[in-house]
C-alpha cells in the first residue's frame, strides 16, 4: 500500500497545475459558459501526461482525482453565488469525474499522447464532423458528449454551439438539428463503463500479483504438527 504521505505527494503537482489552468479559464471567461467548458479541455491536455508518469494504478487514480477535485472546488465556489445551485454543481462534477476516469483509463491502456488526441477529437467532433454529420449520427453522439452534458446543466449561461466561433464552424443546430442532452446520465454511464472496462485488465493483473506476494510470505505449515 502507498502511504498517505506519498499519496499527498503524488496529488500535489496535479492539484497545482489544474488549479493554475482553472484560474486561467476563469480569468479569460469569467463566470460564463467558458468557465465550465474550458477546464474540461484543460483536463484533457494535462491529465494523460501526469497520469502516465505513475507506475501504479492507484497513483494514476490519485492524479485524476486531484485534478477533478480542483475543478470541482472552483465550480463549488460559484454555488455560493446566484448563478449555480448545488444540484447543478454536483451534475457537472459527475460528468467531469466520469470523463476523467475514461481519459485516465485510456492513458493506462495505451499512451498519454493517444489519450490526448482521442480526448480532443471527442470533445471537438461537432467541428471536424461538419462535412459528413447527419441527424442520426448527431443523435447517437450528443447524449454522451461531456461538454453538451455540462452545457445542458448550465443552460442559463448560453448554448455552446450558438457561440460566434462554434456557430461558424459547426453544422449542428443549423444544417443538422440537434438537442442538448436531457440528462447527464448517458454521458456519465458511457464514460464510466469505458473507464472500468479499460482498467479491468490492469486491475486484474495487479490483484493477481498481490495474491502471489501474499502467498509467498505466508509461513509454511510444520509437518510435525
């Protein structure tokens, strides 16, 4: 087992870096929709690199958890203002936590650079699929999209795809009708399932190694007793 002191040491730098990135998001966007969507992109860029540096699964989980908690704390501070309720905060936190789990698991199963590319591609599909996106594909992808799930929770801050930059480059809402998710649960369940499935082989191997070590240190029975 990793000692508490070591866990805190592992969590320290991810916490500081995520705090700096979240602060920059707030400085750039203020209490707008960008403050809720920007940290998701930041986590996508930072988490895989920091999680890949950990040899143990627990260490990678601590990295991911510390980064999610930093963003969650920043969002929680907004709860004390007039523009966000605790239920909304909890919904946004669950979406980010599930997405971070999937991102961390993909990093462990492949490599950090693959996780970053896949994460950015997943978040930005409303842009790069513009040339071939249709209603059927949009209906399949939209409910599980983290940014759209969070946008649906904080809808009073505006709609992501109706912002000037996104409206120019995305066909969603213009040529391709769509609706924001009615619930966060498709997004949470899809990313949670992906994370658990990708982590299962590593967890199983670690469990087997632990059992073999325990068996090796068990005292053998005295044949004379």
